C-alpha cells in the first residue's frame, strides 16, 4: 500500500486518550505531563502536540456530573480540535465540536480526527500496546503481553484457548519425537510402524498449531476492538487504523472502501463477533475480477454466477480446517454498480459464514448467505434513505 506523508497525532488515538483520563500513560517516554493547576495537560515530545482534558464538575453529595467536560487537541502547527460534552444530559445533540474555534458536526469532527490517527504504526512495537498496531510486524510475545495488560474478557478467553492448543500441539510433537527415537533404536518389524505413527503425530501437531495461531489472531482482534461497544464512530476509526496499517496482505487500496462499508453495516446489524470472523478469514484472502460471467457448478447443473468464492481446507484424518491463505473470490466486473456492490457483499458474507472447521452443504450455506446479505442490504438501503431525509 502506498504510504502517505500526512502527519499524525498520538492524541488522536482513543486508546491513548481514554487511558490518560484514567491517569495511565501508555507512552511515558513520549508523552509528558505539564503543570496545569490541577487540570490534565500533556505534551508529545516528538512533535509538540498538546492535549488537555477538563472534566465537568460533580455535585458533592451524589457525584452527578454538571455542565460540560472539555477536550482540546492542539497540533504543533496551531490547529485546534475541541469537543465539549454535555455531561448533565443524555441528549448528544447538546454536545459541541469545533475545529479552529469554528463549530462543525460530530461526523466532520471525528472524520478529521481519524485522519490524524491513521499513520501511527511507528509508535507501537516499542511501547507494548495495541493502539494502532501492525499485527504483521508485532512479535508473538508482544501480542500476548498486550492482551494480558488490557484484560478484555473475550480476548483473554481466546488467548487461553490459544495457549491450551499450543500446549496440546507440543505434547503431540513430543510423542512424535519419542516414537522416532524408538524407531532409531529398534531393528525389527516394528520400525516402520514407529515411523508411520511418528509422521502421523507430527502432522497432527502442525494441524493443532494452526488452530492455535487462529485463536491468537482472534484474541488480538477482540483486544484491538475493545470498548467499541455500540459506538460506530469509534469502531470505524479503529477499523480504518487497522486497514491502513497493512492488516490485509492481498487486498489493494481500492478494495478497502468496499470492506469498510460492508463491515460498518455488519457491525451495526450483526455485531462485533461477525466483524472479527470476517477479518480473521480475509487477512490473507484475495479478490479477482472477471470481465465474463462466471460458471458455477452445483449438484444438478452448471449455472451462471456473478461471484464465486473458492475455499481450500487443510485436513488431518477426519478433521478439516479452513486454509486462511487459500481463500479466493472471483467477481464479475458488472457495469451496474449497484449489482456489483451486492455481489461483493454476497461473497464477503460467503467468507464470513463458512465455518473454520468443517465443510458444510453448499446449498445450505448459500441460503444462509442469501438471507444474511439480504439483511445487510436492507439495513444499508434504510440508512441511505434516512440520511437522505436528514439532508
């Protein structure tokens, strides 16, 4: 992916700011507190940006918040980003957002802020946090330490499963090695049996290790998207950050917009776990385009299709595991943009819904994909109509 020279600000990261409000400085070598008469004020030594947070007052007898809380990010070039949150009310329309002291919409404010946070991949690996981390460059030890430090329950469950699978793989591998050693010492008819069993166990250990790697990736993603909850803006910022730090290995820049748009609707319609499932499977997947209609073979006849997703599985005995490096989607390059979008979404859903550990009946999967994609398209169309009415 082509790199941009666009500047960034460490204070545009929600993880950094949220922790600063709690008194936790994730980058102590870079972010320094300044004397501000009891108010939170920090400076980035690397580029001179400053961040200030002034919480709203609280009523002494019940702790209820009064008035507005204030946040101000001032870049070294003098650009200011100010948010004033009406803590006394649940009505978010009372919140105020300003860029260079001019009022802007919440959407415009966070769009500008997110652009400042996209190029932060150079601050992570040394600092042992997952704010804008590039999973392709992080060491396994750093990923595990990051997940442990953030204590997200779902991420920790996946991490524990990873460690259990890894332990099981080592035990199987040790059994394989012992059998191989027995083969070397034995000079009778059992030699070949030992060798066959040793190779069988070795392959099984590799299979289990691949399952463990998938669980570690899942744990990383669950941790990365912590605290998004139902906040679409926070989710989109984190998703953009992940993608702009080269999460996908085979997709190109023009496909990122399609993926983001699709996952925004998945997030708001189906939830975060489905987003994780898609990201996990598409990490090394590829998309190709065809200028001719595609032929899709089913059980009865050959049919014409607008898109086909091909899966490869790794197999050990009766067990099957989706090969995440061998998922390939081919899409007819339809001149009708609406149909092209719906075809892409259909194939994205096909990837998302294909189980990791089994091959299911194609007709059954296709029905699930049709229903799932139909829900997403309906939601997207409804949102589009509502946005049109607001304008």
